[in-house]
C-alpha cells in the first residue's frame, strides 16, 4: 500500500483552517470564493473608537449545558400591546393583548386608542395578557370602533389620584433574555492514491504554487459556501433525533423576522419611493444614528434596480470606507443614496443561481428572486447599561470546550484514518486538528468542521426589502 506525507501547501491549508483569529486565511485557501462570513466577522471585530482592534476577537467562545448563548437586554420603556380580543362588560372593555409588554400594564394607567389618540381609557385591573379598562370620562362611553381588535393599546401615563401606593401594583423593569446557538457544519473526502482518476484530482495552487490534491480546495469551498448560506438563511432551532442532538443558529433572515427587524415583502417591482421609505425608516430607528455608516448588502439585480432610479446618479460613489472611526476594516465602497452614506457590499451568496434558482415572474423584476434582496445591517456597537462599554451589533460565536471566551476556535481540520470503518465524531475532528502533519494518509479522510454561528442582539435597527418565493 502506498503512503505519502502531506506536502507543504496542504499543510499550510490545514494550518490556515486551524489558526485562531485568522478568518481571512480560510478565504485565501478558497480564493475568496464566498465572503459573507468574513463580512459579518468584520462587523463583530469593530468596536467604537477601536476599529479592527486586535484586542477584540472576531469570534467569542462560550460553553453551556443547554448549548445556548444567552443575551440580556433592556427594552424601550414604552408600554404598548396589540389587541387580540375585545369583550364589552357593562361600560368597560376587557382586552386580551399580546406583545412583549403584555404583562407591564398597571392599575391606573391611562391608555390611548384611535389613530389620533383621542380615545382615552383607564386600567381598572391588569394581569399578564389581559386588561380591563373603563372610560376616562364616565359620560363618554366607548364606541364600537374604540380599541378594536388588531389595533394598538398604549400607556400614556399614570394619572390616578392616589396619595399613597395603596392599590398600586409594583413597577418592575426586568432585562429580558434571548438566546442563539451555534451550528456544526462539516465536510470531508476520502484520500486514496488508489483512485483510478487520481491524475484528474491534482491541481496547482496559485501562480508558482505547488501541486496538490484538488479535493482539499473543493472541500474547503463547499464548507465555506455552506457557512455563508447559514449566515443568511439558517433558522434558530434545537432538536434531538436519530442522528443525535442538532443545533442551528438564527442567521440574518431569521433575526430580522424574529427580533423586530423592519422587513418589507414586495408584491410588485420595487419603486424608488418604496426603497427610500424603507431606507429612511430603518436608518432612523436608532436614536442618534444619523451619522452612522450602516452596511447595505444586496444582490446584483437589486443593485441594478436602485442604480436605475433617477437620472443615473441615484447612487454616488465616493471613496473607500477605510478612514477614521467609521471604518469596517475592509475596503467597502462609500456610496451616497438619498443624501446618506453607506458601505456597499454585493453578496455572492444572493446571486448563487444553483442554491437560489427561483427566477422572478414579477413584471419588472429581473433575474433570480434572491438576487433582488436588499439588507441594511446596523454596524454601530450597542452601549451596555452597566457602563461596561459596548457590544458589537453582530457577535460571532464558537464553541469553547473549557468555557472561556478565548477558548476553542470556529474551524477544525484534520486527517482521520479509516473513513469507512468508524463513526467520526466532532470530538475526533477536534483531536485530529491538533496535528498539522499526518502520515500516512492513504485510506484516511480529510475532515473539515465549523462549530460556530452569529448572533445579532436585535434586528430592530436593521432591515430587509425584497420578495418572497
């Protein structure tokens, strides 16, 4: 049986996958084949006042028994809920309400109804999910259209004439907790010099580079494209089936739809007015966000669409986004749209016709549906309430076996003997990745593994405009 040591180029490939805090080395391996993961890492690595700071890791390690990464945050202190059901009880209304604040209404609160806020009621009793309100003015009874199902009910203030706190429920503001998790993404191939087509598997890496087994690059590319797709469309879920415990993190689409992102699903070709309205709304959601340079991520067809607005000057290129404290760490282009500056990134994954082959049938919408999507990602770090600095708008996560933030790593790669003779676990790959040179390799398998994910603390300051399949 033939045995062969790994050549220098192959070892550099595996070394690049194993090195901590070197995501760009991974993408050098596959020729920059996909880069959404890298872009999200750059946002994670950007801290207010310290752009690209090496002290801030591009990925945070964590460990927990439930495999969840917990995030604690404080909501806006406004109290508002959506009315699900409305029952008339004498002169009063009993409202079933839903929303994150459905347990925050208190006896005596003045609540507002109607688009002009002209309808006033006052809370008589309140429990989680249900409030009973009485007319603020006894002679001004509720009309059938007041506080209708589907409308909002919101607290203006407490106007009850209570000298002492008797009969008043306590006011408790408790930070909320949400979670995300990581995904295990794997790929592998069997290394055999007995393959009759072995000559066709050899390729040259770069100009003046070495010849090596081409399946290393192909396996790397497939792993990285899988990660890119996960960054975009992965849904947060945890399961346990015949294949064992399975976790998937919530990616960009999931975050925007489940963490209050401003999402607009279009039915017809996007107009300039629709785009400008969406962009204005999403960029002004954060107080003081007017000077922040956010990131626009879009497909080629979406770019072509908005570039056609106006007289050909709707998008104005300015310069590379690499100066001052607004940098995102890479050479994005500054563009000016509707008088505001943005970093622009045309994402390859949105243009992937193989994974997203659905072609638009909407008049005026060209190409594939996904290529017409536009995302706005707020890149400004979020201030912590306890004065401990800032957290990045996007956090990159990976599994830390010892539970320390600096422990573990997102990528693992290693040769494991006997691909067809044993079950290869995640622990096996982690153990094998410690060896950068392995011999012999005949009959072995190269395993690549990513144990990581992303977490956007909130989608409230980001958004998406596009089309459903």
